[in-house]
């Protein structure tokens, strides 16, 4: 597969598809006797929150469709295009449309590209299956020549895509429920998948919670023909690991270029707002997006923040006001009071499976308050940690690759900061131990995560899952760096539906592929220059982000806010006497704990996810 082309340095504002309200979806169907067109109509009608303005296009044995909001003035992120050879359905935003146009012009290719689909049509004709790696943005697309279809989505998987291939028929859509509607399947729950989601035992090949539907993994090209479904990576993050050879000055210069580009790509000038906290990640976005917004649109970038004046361990008001003041950002604040479980159950009516970890109640609340203030394109600092701070197995990686000087220096630093010799020895041994030793250790001992699991969860089951995930010593650090591409992206799927329902678009500059690829390429000792969390980024942001933010060592956790919103009546409603009982859960002990109302944070989060799983089963039976 071809690699992605590097965007030239600087700020690019030329894009197709305005990155605002993602009330859009695509659908595609292959079937006999022309029935694929009716299937596409059913698919798009299955998710009314995606809009009502339907467009259809038939090309050979395939029918394609998109749906957009029918409201006047609404942004249209879904588009269709057809030509003599190919037809395209596309949803989302192409951030590097200008780069693609320039490359087509250099090749002497004249084309019309008023919509993303028209540009993808012309570019596919030129680049074929190498095109997805060249694209940047938040998108999903289906290209067909009338017989076979190529399906892909953005590298990070911010736009989901689902499919089913069944003999002579095939179906592709933005949501799993749309695929079942097109295929004429009952909306049946896969209990095994729901249980795997509950225990966080999922991977790239985990099917959806609806029987008969699969999700397309990130950075993957799916080729569908009447009798064949074949997948292959179109971009492999591991190919970029530790490939750069840059001086410290060149690292700083390249980071400035790419962070400016990433922030600029997400701005629209129409309802932009930054979701601001007191950590490092969103102030970094403010430092780069703010000046571009002011220069481009003549007004400062506003900020929206959640504050917790009655919960001092959580509240970051002082730091938020510091950042907004230094960068001259109009600041809007509110206090959070959303009920996580009750709202989470309501969201299951538009989701196709239970989602661990994510608090859609808080996302809904945040989006609602943004919309009330006239905002609709929200920048966040999300995903930064995955890009810049995956430090596990670092010492073992350095030792096993012969970089002993760097390993010695790091260990001496840890020792000088008070880390015990026992802890250091354990870290080194864990980093170089063979796979079978690591698996045995995980099988017998609690990891930092499982040690916090409640007594009513079968810890051995969790240990077995961690044991299966053990890999060879030489691959541990590498796999941690690319771990974001190794899971199904359940929270991203749910968050994308939430954006659609709430008529908000979230953009994440830290998730920009060019920026992420840059951090992947840095050698380990350069990416992690000291023992500090986000140590390199703290250096790179000096003089852009206030020192009070960069020099802060305490990481704020939101335990106090979550524990203040525990909904015991709602938990008992779903867990006291459920119709189905998942293996690995001691429901008797759980009921006793709920009656005593003595859950700690870990137990509450497990109970919340368990209640959501049971609620999903109950709602699915009702819908069925």
C-alpha cells in the first residue's frame, strides 16, 4: 500500500466539507434484481437522527446513498458523485483538499470538486487504492466501479463504518442498525459480544453487539465483491516508529509547523469554540488555534469550560481563567450536574451497543450548553495522551535494542528522584521478560487495574484476558505506541452518534494524522526525555502555554464529581434482579453492596457499565 503524502508546512484553510454539524450518513448496497436501491432507502431511514434529505445513486450492481439534515442553512457533510468509471458516497470533512487538488493539477487532471465526493471521485481515478492514505480529516467513503466496492474511513476511526457481506449481497453504512435494516435482519443482540464489551475484552476483529454486522477497523481498506470481502491496511502506524533523525531544534520547529496546521484544519469561522480545561492538552490547542482564529476571522476564539466550585479537588477554575486571560479568549463556564447512568440508558435508544468508560451524559450536557451559546464546532484537547505519553515498557525497549546509555541515564534519574531499587528492578525485569513469563505473571498477580476491581467481579477472568494480551519483550513498547489502532473504537462510535443528535461537531487537533505520525517517528529517548508526564510536550510548549500549567505536577482526576452523582436507585433498577446474568459477576454480593450504598469509584464505574449492558439487553428485547 502507498504511504500518505506529507502536507507542506504552514497553515492550510482550503478544505471540502465544512467541519460542523455531522448530521449525515452514508449507505451502500449490492444485491440482485435491483433491490439494492430499496435497501439503501431502508438503511438511511433507520437512523432518523441523521437527517431527512436523502440522495441516491445507482452504479452497476451497487446503489449508494447519503442523508443530510433537511434544515435550512444546515451544513451538508454527505455527498454523492458519479462518473463513467466510478461512483462515490462520502461523509465528513477533507482537511487537505487543497493538497489533493494541487497533486491532480500537477498530473494534468481536470475535474469538478464542489463536494468531497467529487474530489474523491477524481482522486480515486488518479491514485486508486493509495488514495485513503493520502487523505486527511474526519471521513468515511465508498467507491464502486459497479461490480466491486472499496470502503474506508479516516486513519484514526473518528467516522465509523459498518458492513455485512452475505453471498451475493453486501451492505455498508455509518451505523450498525442501518446495516441490519438493509439486510432485512432482526435487531438481535449478540450476548457474547456484549459480555466481551463489559469485560473490556475487545479488539479489531470484535463484531458489533448486533448479530450479523461487522465494523471496519481503522486505517483499513475493505474490498467487497459479490462473492468476496477482503481487508487490508492502507496505512500502518508501526511503519513510522522511530524513523526520524532530528535535532532538538528541528523537533521544536517541526512540532510548531504541524501543531499550527492541525489546529488550523479544525477551524471554520462559524461557531468555533474550544473546550478548555486546566491541564496541558487543551491549553496547547488554545495556544495554536487562538492566533490562527484571530488572524483568519478577526475575532478571538471563545472557550467553554466546566467548573466545580463546590468540589475543590476537581475544580480548575483558576487555571482555566489564567489560560483564557493570557490568550484573550472569551470564556463561558457552567457547573456540571448531569446524571451519568440515567442519561446513559436514554442514549441506548440511538446506540447499537453498550459503551464502556464513556459518560455520554457529560458529552450531551457539554454540547447542549455550547449550542445554547451559538457554538457548533468544538475543538478539544482529547487524545493528546495517546499521541505523546504512552511510556510503558520504555526501559525494556531501550535495553533490548542496545541503547544502554539511554537506559542507564533514565534509571539513574528515577533513582535520584527516590524510586527504590526494588521498583527499578521490577521495571527492568518486566520490560525484558519473555512472553511466557509475562503471561504467567499476569495470570497470577493483579495488575494495577485489576487490583482495583470490586469483589463481585471475577478477577481471574480479567487476569486471563491480560495474559492473552501478553506479547514478546521486543514488541511491548512498540505495541503500546500503536495501541490506539488496535481496538474497535467503541467510545468514538458512540461519541460520533452523540454529535449527530446534538448537532455539534468535535474536532481533535491532537488526533491529526500528520502530527501523530511525527510523534510516532521520534526515537524513544527523544520522545520521552525525562520522567515527567508529557515531558517533551512541556518543553515544546514553553513560552506558548503559561508556566503555571506546564510546571504543574498534579493530574486532576474527577473522582469527587463522579461519586457525587452516583445513582443508587437507578443502579438497583437494572441490577437488583436482572433477567440475564453475565458470567463473572457475583450478583448477590453486588446487590448487598447496592443496598448498603458503599460503592467506591472503581466499583461504581463497573456497576454503571454493567447496568448499561443490562439496559441495552432490555431495550433491544423491547424494540424486537
